[in-house]
């Protein structure tokens, strides 16, 4: 799992919403107050506290074919996206995280 610096995204005029946001920049810009972050290290700590024993991994088909994994725990949740770079190993990239503790979807796994 990788946390990239990311991007704050762009405003899509036709859809009237922000798109393309991901990574630590997006989490800082949009969710830092709800997760109580005062610096980038706080975001990393928040993510570490989600990815613990007992956290559930869910499939949410509404998120798109690659952006379907939600990891949720009593701390909060994160959305990750499967990346398959050409001539490289596939990996999951953290798109966003927030303090919401439940998300609709099918449970695929509970972290041991």
C-alpha cells in the first residue's frame, strides 16, 4: 500500500464537482479537520490506526473498476485504488481517508 503526495484535484464544470483528488494533499485539503490532523505525520498516524487487526476490507462497485476497496475500522476508513503500472508490480494507492466508520459494500476480508 502506497500513500502518494497526490493532488488536490480539479473542478469539473460539466459535472459540477471536484475530481481527480487523491493522496496526502487531498486528505490534508479536504479532511484534515475531521481527522484532527495538524501536520502530515498526523495523516499517516490516522491511516495506520485504520489498517489494524479487525479492520474490514469491502468492495464498493459504485467507486469504479479499480477504486473499489474500502478499509474501515473503529477509527475511520480509507479508499484505495489498484494501480497496475506497465512493467511494474501492481500496488494499492491510498486515495482518501476520513472519520466515517461505515460504508456500504460487500465484506471481502477482515484483517487478522
